C-alpha cells in the first residue's frame, strides 16, 4: 500500500532537475529538494545531504533520490531497524534510465517504482521474489485493500515459494488475475472480507475499502462522534480498515465532528450537493441514508446506526472516494512576500503545491514561479478585488482547492479583507462549507526596513495614499495624526499614473511636524528584478521619486542614520527614547 505522505525528490545537480520535474508531474504532491549552490528552481534548498535525508526518512517521507543507489544506502544505513516502519526509498539514474527500489517494501516502494518508471518509459528494477514469481505483492496490496495480519505474511509467502497451494475466499481481481497457485483445497487461505475476523498463520486477511459511513448532521462533540462511529462498526461486526471514507451532505462540511471521525479512521471526507441527493431524499431516505447509498450504490445495512444521523452501506467493490461527490472546498488567501522566492514562507509553498486553482492579478500570479505549474489560473485586473473574491469563493464551494495570491502580506491592503467583506455582505449559503485560511507573507514595509536597517524599530503605522476606497479627507486626518504622534509612517500606494498630487499633499502635511532632514526610505521592486532601496531627506521627496511599486518609510523625529565606509548608510529608529 503506497504511503499517504507526500514524497521528496532529492537532486544534487542542475542536470537532474528536469528528470525530477518529470517525476513530479505524476506525483504532484511531491517536494523537490536541491543542493544549495548546485541547483536552482527547486522547492527547498539544502546544504547537508546526509542530515536532510535522515531527517526526511525519520519523518516517514518517501525518498526519491536522483543519484547513485550507494549514496542513499550509506546515508540511511544507520537508521534501518524496522522494515515495517521504513518509508519507500528509490534511486533514479540521473538520465532517467533506471528506477531502483531500495527500501520500504511493506509500504509500497515497488508500486511507487512502477509509477515512476512508467512516466520515464523504463522498466523498474524490482528484485522482490514474490512480486516476480506471482506478479503480485501480498505485503503491499494496491490502493483499496489493507493487509490485516502482516506478521503472518513472511511465513505465508515462504510457504508459497516452497510450493504450497492457496485457497481464495472473496473477490479481488488483483489476486485472481495474478500467478498465485490457487487451489480450492490449498493448505493456505487468502480471505477478502469487510468483516472482523481472527486471522491465523495460514490465512492472510485483506480488508477491502468498501464501507461508506455517512453523517448527515452534527452528532455531538468530536470525541462523542468518534465513539458513536466506532460503536456503529462494532455493532455491525465490520473492520475499521474497510472504511473507505466519511460521506455527508455539503451542508455538513463545516462540522468539525465529521472531520474528526475521518482523521480517527484515517480516511477522506466527501460531500454531496442537494441536487445529488434530491432523488434519494424524495424516496423517503434520511439524509444519512441517502449519502450512504450515493457513495456505494447499495442500500444501507439494517439496523444502520446508533444515531439517526448515521448510516452505513457496503459497496460490492472497493470505493475510490476521489470519484464520489466532492471534497470540502478550501480557500487560502496567501501572501508571497515582496517577490523573491526565498521570502515565501514554507506554509505558502505548501498551499500552492496542493492548490488546484490560483486566483489573482497576473503580476502576482507570475511571482509564484514553478509552484504555479499545472494549476488553473484565473487572472483579473488589479482593481477587480471583489469580483476576484466572489470567483474564488464560488470555485471553493464547488470543491476546488483555491489560492488567492497577493504580494506582501494578504491582510495588509490586500485580498484577505476583500474576501471577508464579500463573505459578510453576500453571505451565500454554499460558502459556509468552505475551509478558509489566511497565510501571512513578509510585508513590503518589513522587507524595505530590513533592506536598510531597522527604521520600524519603534512605534510605527501604515497608511495607504490611495483615495479609491476612502476619501482623501480621512487620509489627510490620519497623516496629520500619525505625524503629530511621531510615528514612523509606511506609505503604501504612494502614486500611480492617475494619482500624483496625493503624495505632494502628504509631504506638505509631514513638513508641519517633521524637519526637512528627516530620513525617508524609498524601496522599489523589492525582491524582484530592478530592486532599489535608498534613503533621502524628506525635503528631497517628490511625487516623481515613487510609483505603485514603491513603499515609502517616513522616519520619526528619533530616526537616525549611520554612514558606512562604502558610501551607503543604515537607517534605524531607536527603541529607547532619551531626552
């Protein structure tokens, strides 16, 4: 059974990146790790190969090393102790000509090797005797099946290799189509069943993922819900390992109890829209029964539950939850930081990797680089914020995993507020099911301050000079109040092609409270090509000195400069005020 943890593809040189990206095309959740100084365009850079590999291995991360098999073996050898726990480890030749499974036979390494070899158009170098002779892997069943008694498997397979015959009970095409020595009178038995049974040394038990558990409403707190479902399985004498997923009407998608049950059983949640359940509900089924039937195509078991909001049904074949209903939609409002990839947080990179759709202004979508590959892009004009928010919410309500991309921090003059404004005002019922999160980014004012010292080292505030969404009279009041209170001020949106006079008026207000030599920081194209960061005096500041890609930091009366021997300077605002 292939691991549920996203793999890591590890490369040591730039020549391997192309093969790595080809592998990731069929493993979209994978992360590309590259040796710093020798690779570019990777997801994560590392400096110590051994430490990185051992840390990932200890976390249970499947490892695909595009390198010699020997270096992987020598690096991980000290950590090998329990083959049942070790994740898959494979070596792939730099030119993609060989795929060699090394470790993780009990966790799907051979299946993973076949998957990678297929995209590289080569044969995997599988050496497992049972796999080769019987054309199947009893220790690592395919998706949809769980081996209940792996401790018995070693002797069982040894007996098979020694010539024993096997009696087959149940249905499983991957076994019946294999080259196993099947005989109704065999001394060994393979049993495929959803039922709780007591396995023996001469009988391997595989539980197929055929059970659908449906929940239609809030059924108590998370612990109570888990207990109810566990009791449901006990009463029906069913194996938890045969549960394929938790199914529910989309109206219940925000119920934390449903997701707690899914986590406890380590299965996904899937949801049905009202239209998908309409016909079944009209026939008199309860919402839970309707969801169970929709998931399996079969009638619910009777008695079905220990709660009127629970139901269970068993499909004739394993269920693939990804093909049923829809997942709970996700909407992440993310900030990429000013623009440089190294300033993008690991959280944001993880969200981008798992997203199906990216929504945003084209310039900002371009900032995500290769993390946007394979995603559906929805570009719009920078001023269409509310329309962009509605589009993203509608996409997420349909079960998509959506990321709204902002530069800097999404909660500072960016899309997070637009989304919540639309949510608050329009309040469409279907949006209630969406899992919404805000992932912060390094703001422009933080990046600007860091590039030149510490001008935000004491009290500061941020003011947007754009009067598109608020009247200029309010902006004037805030500039005057901040200047009088002696805040360091970060000016966002200082000028545009249509707006130049606002900055001029702001300067006039500032000069009523600041001396002409007050330090001012102008930071343009932060983290992008053409970045410039410089300090000037307030008296030198003019509207022509900035544009919409510029952040301006106005010092307080305490802000100081330090001249450096190379002609540049540092700007800082002391933390301690002295007379």
